[in-house]
C-alpha cells in the first residue's frame, strides 16, 4: 500500500458488469434484518454459540478455535478445512469459575503439546488448554492476572493475548479503564512456565488486542496493543517497557502482522478504515477507507477481524455493520470487492492452503427470531436465542462470484442507485417545526398491541391490553398503528445507543451481551464509563459511535432542543439544594431539565394516582426536585406552560418515560400493571397537553421503546410498539410496512432538518404516514386507566416477590435480571400456575444460561 493513500470502496462499482447490476433492484424482505439492512449469507454454516468474536489457527494448522462474548459462551474447535465442529468447551454464566471468555486467543507449541491461551475477561484469568490431535480441549492451568485492590473492585478484564517469540512470556491485555487507574489500561507480562505476572505496563484507555513481533530485527523486542478509546496503537519495548503511541484512526480493535512481521495492519472500527504500519519505523504508511458506494461519506462499515492470504497480497477484513467481508489487494492498493456474510461478522480466517474462507457471524444468519415459543433449550430471552455461526466458503467460488457478490452487498446496504436519496424524497413532510421524541422501556408489540384484531398480533401473548394501556390503544386507533416496527437493539444498553445515535459501535456491540449475561462488565452505555461521566471531564466516551448523537446533529443544525431524562445521572443536593439530575454529555448540560427524574421505578411517570385518589404505594417516591414534583409529567407540564406563555417551543424535545419497565412483583411497589398503566397515562397526558396548545399544528410526537427484551412476540423478539402522532396523519391508518428504530430517527431528521448520523439512519425508511393537510386537529383527551389497576400494590406473597426485590433495581436498567423478569411478569399477570408458552424441559429462569 502506498504512503498516505485513502482508497474508497465506491470505485469497485464502476467496474461491475450489467448482469451484476441487475441485482440491485431485487430485494427480498425475507432477507432484511431488524437493523434495516439485508443479508445474503453464503456457504455452509456452523453454529458456535452467542456472539463469536475471534478465530485462531492452531500451530499444526489443522484446527480453528472460536471464542465468544455473548450469553452462551464456549470455545469451539473446528476443522480448518471442512469447518466441521469437533468439540465444544462451555463457560457457564452461573459457574463459580470458568464462567467467562472474552476476545483473546493465542497458541504456543511446547514440544509435542499444543497449548491454547484463552482470555477469560472479568475473571482476570487466562485459561490454559491443551489441544489434542483429534481436536479436543483439556484445561491444564489458569494464569491469574489480578488487578490492584481497587475500592471499586473493577477487574482487569483480560482481553487480547499473545505469546513472545521465545514462548516464555504471555502478554495479556487488561481492558478495563476507570477513575482509580487514571483511565488507563495495561499489559501484563506473564511467565508461561509458572503463570506469574512479572511486569505490568500501562497503556492508553480500553486496550483490546495485542500482537507480538516474532520475526525480523524486532523479534522478541516489541509488542503492539490497540487502544480503542483514544484511536492509537501502543508500541511497547518488551525489555524497557517504554511505550510509544501511534495514531491510526477511530476505535482501533484488531491487529494483524504480516508473515515476515514487517507490516502491521490495524482495523479502525469507529473510523471505517484499515491502517498499515511499518514495523521498522513505527509509522503509518497507508490508510484505506472501507465504506460502501453511495454512502462512503458517512460512518457505518466497522472493520473488525482480518486475515492475510498465503501470498500476503490479499487482506480479508470483516465489516461488522456492512454484513460483509472486504477483499483488499494490498499490492495494488485497492479494494477488489465484497463478500456476503451473515449478521455482524467479527472475525475471518483462511484454511492453511488458502482455499477456504471462514467468517464468524456474531448474530448468525436468521433474519427473524420469534420468541413466542422457546428456542431449543435456550429459552425465550432475546440475547440468548440469537445463535452465532461460522460461514465456510470456497475461495474459488468467492473469486468467480466477486463482482456479483459486491453488487449484492452494496444493494443489501442500500448503497447503490442513490437509494437513500430516493427513500427520503418519497417521504411526505408535513409543515411542522417541533418534534417531541419519547423513549419508553422494553415492551414487545404482542405484549401491548397483541389484542388489536385488525393487525398482526397474538392476543395470547398480550399482558397489557387496552384496559391497562387505553391511551396507547386510542392513539394507535386514531393516528397510525404500526404492526411491523422493530427495535434495532436487543436490550437497554445498546437500545439507548441505537435510539439516540442510530447504531452501536464495536465497543457497545460486544460488551452489551457480556454485561447482560451477568459476567461482570459495567453499564457503560449512557454517557458513563465505569461510573464516570467522561465527556464532562474532557475524555472521549469509548461507547460513542462515530456519527454522534441526535442532539449533536441538532446543535450542528442550530436547532433548539430540550432534554428530559436522556443520558442523565441523579446527584445529591448540596447544602440547601434539592437532589437533581445532571447530563452525562457536555452537549446536553445546558439543555437538560435538572428536575426531571432519571430512571427510577419508585417515581411515577404520571399523576394518575393523584387524580384517581389512589394512596401512593408504600415505597413510592412522592416528590422530587426543586419544585417537589409528584411525577415526571408534573415537571414537563410546568416547563411546557412556560413555553406556551413565551410562544416558543424547542425544535427537538426528548423525554424519557421509563416506568413501563416495572420492578416485577417487589413488595411495596406498584404492580407491573399499575406501572404500565401509569406510563400509559403519561403518554396520554403528553399528547393531551400538546394538542390543547398553540404548538399542536406544528408538532409531531414520536414514541418508541428502547428495546423489546422483556416480553414475547410471535413475529420477532425485536418487534415493538411505536407511535407517531400528528394532526397531519389521517385517522385510523394501519401501516404494515417495515420500520425500525432508525426509521424513527430518520423521520425526526427529515421533519426538522437534521443530517443523518450513519449508514443505518440514512437508509432507513422514514415513517411515511403523513398527509399534506392537518385533517386530524381535534385535541386529544387523556384516558384515565381504571382505579383498581393504578392502585395495585405488590404484596410480600406476590408471585416471585423476593426474586423481584433481589434481582431488579428500581434505579437502573437491568442486565441478567430481565431474563427473570419475563417469567415474573407472566406469572404475576396470567397467574402463577398459568400455562407458559414453553416446551418440555425448558426452565423459566436465568439458569437457562447454563
């Protein structure tokens, strides 16, 4: 690759033949995944557990080992030619030890023994296994890599591993970065003879991958570590421990040395590039941009794992958010094409003879994952039922079909024929000035709207029908019912990123399932990294996607905005001051209402309890903020009245109404039905308030769930209720076209003139339910739910009440507990002994993970 060159993958398109281009208009919605893109996975598929993340080739070149970061973690041994699964070593989330893996894999040959080192993430252990001649793994040791005794008890969290040239040292990357270690990471030098840590070298924050130079003049003298937060690679002198940082691009993750160790390749996942670095000089010699055709100017390719062909002239790069593999001609400085992969490819490998390509697909190849019935023996919880695969492709077939597959991949990403522009132009934009964007919590479509007979619902799965959610039903009846809407995320952690920035970056995508499987990873996904609002302290938030957030686009467009509850943390009041909220992002600091209560299930969304004369639940928070408001809508109502008085309303208003999350059956708290009804009335109050104001004709209200993890749906576990409310929507519209989270974002962007953030929202079909005239102007009157529902209080003897109190926090979105919450909600509403939608032998609790 030539120095300083940046290659754009769009150049590939010009060389496609007419026959290949005919594919571009032939999209099959059955191939569309919930994120809005399409997949056309090729080759044979081998199932390897949840979210495979890395592949390593054994020294004898007979086997591949695959590791995971998802719910069902395992080390899978595959034949390096056929791709056949030979053995599986499971790491069970509920085990006392050996419950976790992470990214790192490295082999070492010790005489006749083939040893595998596998990082075990938050256990602060590197597992040592012996690989037998028939592809079986046997544990032989554990190398402990403990952190100092931090007060916060955050582990090192071992990520990448590599072995020195002489085999005597194992380099283990310690990924976690936090306030007590000065937001740095480190690399531990471990003696492979006795497993002791002999040295620890600090590196920039959130280091991930490591490679050791084992050939050439620098053999045994240098290692390289990717440092994801700061966009640098750390070059470490193994003798002195001296560190040199080399800037490569946004979010460097995977590292790959060529065969003679003269060049290092770096995948910059947030920057959509691959950098080449000269090992002799430690200088970047080339950077290749890997974005697709029409969309090369916007983030969303996400290069991850890489592998070089035996001739060292072709580099294969997994493109996670393009669901493809890039084929890069290193010598000719160009991208030759794209290969179809499954959903979110993370790693690639080649057979020893270079004739077979293997691709790890983190989310497998299924485009729909219904969870109305248990999936095998995995249960029904979203992150647990999505199975990762390894695709096996013949390279001869890849080469023969490269032009066609390139066209197909670009078409699957809607990156040809100016598709994104055409989609936007078809949108009917009403003459509005304001958007109110509401995010709620965790419901599936069937849970709420399954009782609506005119649409595609399953009433047997409906837990919160019209009597519990009268406002959402009435609003769907009057405005638009969307029965083919999907959230893009699996859970709240990635949900808040997809809902505000249109995607999750590589850090978010791999760490969310790790966190939610209960294996000890912090909730880093709403502006904090290990409990610190890093953006406020001048540090980059490692979970921020390259395109930023919706409010960043509003600021760039000079649009006014106001925030109620997005990306905030509660702070204790100083002397004489009330407890209040603070934004975790600088861009939100001045725009955030400090009186609007954060996620807290003890605090009501609405004043339904007050209007109905219902006594507060024993554990209800009765007032909050400087005005002692009794609910979230009290706070919004007060500020909205001020906007009406001034005759001014922000262009973008963001509101978090979280209480439909519920706390299950925790004693002394409102029941699940009571909390969902409270949340429903808050939505009704919001529409009532705005529709009776002078801003009604100029406003669109958009409502969705951040995710759909806490329920079942017969179409897909991501299908979810969503509402778009405006005088410009004709009455009683049923729209069954595909929409998703990014459709909502694209709708907002088009309504108030914001630029798209990435390749997901730019191609998303906006929710096209508007007409050119305001024919639905009548004010809306909020419907009070029944008093007996709002007044329901959980008692100590309620179904799984103790489990609810033990597992579910009133103050935070849950991880593993939501797996349990599904059963708690079903049993508490349908009845403890009511038949579950299950198969024989399937358990309804977190032990299913084991």
